[in-house]
């Protein structure tokens, strides 16, 4: 049995389905949509503390509410932040989602 890999798939189907494959890859790697100014986050290092985490996010735009706590399982901070406007939330997700803060855990920011 031949193991199906992206390379084998491109050899077999790349010629006929090149455009469709490109669209699928773009959709799979697209950042999550931001529909509200409220963002759920995780992955900031716990040793930075909630005050530094808040200051980091406030550098993007004014915050109306902020809730942050250290995870019980990993040395990271998790929480919810609400920006004054949706544009600031979009900038936060664009700038920080997927970033490695040096702890080996990628930041995860998503709209809620």
C-alpha cells in the first residue's frame, strides 16, 4: 500500500486540481475570523504575570475588560480580553496568534 502524502497527492492530482488545492491550503492556513471585540487567549508565559500580559495587549488598543489566570497544567496564562473596538481585536489576533513567546507553546487568540 502506498502512503498518501502531500507530495504523492500533488503528483497525482496537482495538474488537474492545482487551483482547488491552492484554495484548500489557503483556507486551512487562514487566521481565525474575528467577529467581536472579545478575544480568548492562551500561551503567554506565566512568569510574565497578568499585569504585563494586560500591558502587552493594551499596546494594541484600549481594553474594556481583562480576565487572566495561570493554567494549572502548563506554565502559561489563559484568559479573555475585550477591546473597545473590533479593529483592535483583529490587530491583536493578527499580531499575536501563532507567535512563540519562547516557552515552546504558541499563542492562541480567537474571537468569542
